[in-house]
């Protein structure tokens, strides 16, 4: 199956949720008026675009209607597609996840259940396929069974894990992993770190300490902080971007479980509300089901009927 076909299938629930609602509204009106806009607002909010993003989309839609003198409600669908596509393709993807001229360190954060461990394994698999040598650091040391889970998935991906016993200082695990990455000349070190948002102060201190270790011991490395979000949580995913960004500067997002939700509209809200690019999306359970986020392809899959 082609990557686009897999993406198209993965977005089926989201596509149907958004466009069935939009078409239902447009068919029930004979003219474009404020009541129509209010109905569209409800559809977009219910599709997890978020209130702020929905307002921005409808403001642009009103401007388009005025400037192009659209009078038929049915014509609004194409205008909406164009506006949403523009939001998606405005995402800044110029900051690469990995570079070739120096070693790379990727810190992965995310709340329990978001798919952090499986995303790390899928990302490791993808990087290996691209010819990169990958090493993992099991630095989520306080979550029960986190180290065991990472080892199981690392084995499936065919990469090694640097670990210590449960409860060990996460920064010390990262220190050991950096030493191992240097010795092995690894291209990429991926660190599984915590996501305990219920105590932001502790999380911030933990991540700051890890950051200091990396700056001191691996100063020449290209560093990225990646947040893993569960697409099925919709608006809660958008809230997590805000909260994690208060704790640590997020360089990119992996949005998981898009294939199992009708709440994929959240990705539009994320692109519109934050200066944080979505780098990868999960559209299945298999190792190769983590796809690079290509805004144009995503927009096409979101809007195309076949």
C-alpha cells in the first residue's frame, strides 16, 4: 500500500466527521448568513479544531466571501478547504529532526498512554532504514515498567538500550547513554524521558538537569525535544502542547493514533495556535506506520474523497 493511501485510510474517521458535518450545514441553507456561520462554527469546534482556530478560520472565510462575492453556500466548502490547507502548509519544517554533520540527541516527552514508547521504537526503525545508527536511553525511570516496555520495543526495532534500575536519577542514565553513544559513534541517541505534568516543577527540574548534562557532555550534538501526543484526545492534545511548552521548549510533535479517531482536526488547531511543527503522524500499529508529516499530502488526504 502506498504511503498516501495509508494516510488517506488513516484519516477516514476525521475526514467523515468534518466534511459530513460541513456538507450537512451547507445543504440546509439557501443563502450565506450569520446563522450559517454559527452552524459551521459548531461543526468545526466539534471536530476538535478548537475555538481559537475555528474563529480564525471563519474570519478568513468571511473575508473570502466578501472579496470573491460568493453567494452560494455550496461554494463555501472549497473556500474552507483552501483556508485549512493554508494553515497546514504554513507549518515551519525547516528545523530538521536529525542532521548528518554531527551526532544527534532527541529527548522524547509525553504523558502516559500517548504512545511515547511505541513512537520511539517506530522512529528508531525509520532512522535505521535511513542508514542511521541509533541508541536509546531509558530515562523514564519512575514510571512502573517503562524500562521493560522500552526494551521490548527496542528489540523489535533492533536497537540497543542504555538503562539502569527503576528509580535511578534520569540524568545519570542520559549521562551513561551519552558515553555509550560517543564510544559507539552512534548517529542518534533517543532519550525516553518523563511526562509527569501533574507536577510541572519536578518535571522542569528533571528536564533542565538532563539538558545541562547534554550541553556539558555532548555540546556538539544537535538537540531536539519531541512531544508525543495522542490524537484521540482531541482538544486535550492542544492543551498538552501549551503545558509542555511552559516546561521545556518543544521543537516538534509526533501525533499518534490518527487512524483510530475522528478528532484529527486537532492537528489543524496545533498548526494554527503554536509555533511548534508536527514532524510525524501515526496512522497504524506497524513499525512503518509512523509517517513524516507532509502538510500538502495531509491536506489532500483530509479533503479527497478517494
